C-alpha cells in the first residue's frame, strides 16, 4: 500500500485504495449514512445522530458486513416508525 493510516499516501490499485479508505475510519460512517438515507427515503436529521452512531459502531464491530448492517438497520426503532 505505501500510505499512512491517516489515508494520505500512495496506493496501487483498487484493493489498496479500499484498504486505505478503511484505515481512515470514515468509510463505515459513510456506508451507514448512505444506506440509512436509502432505507428511510430521506436525509438524516439531528434526531438520527444516536441511531447513526449505534449503526456505525455495530457495522465496525461486526466486521463491516453489509448483511449485518442491513439487519441492524431494519431492527432499529427508527426504521419501524
């Protein structure tokens, strides 16, 4: 890879770019936010901050699996209401 954990530096190919983006820590939150927007049919509000934080934390703890994220999202009260 050649880049630093902060995400700046050189990379060689898509896999290395993906690895670099994961190291920055921002990818998880972005994935969660985009899926939340699609699932809710709206942009997030200040009231969604705790939900998004919990979903992002779960996404990272579950090895960043999309399937687990989707299950967590539909099980959340914010999705049901």
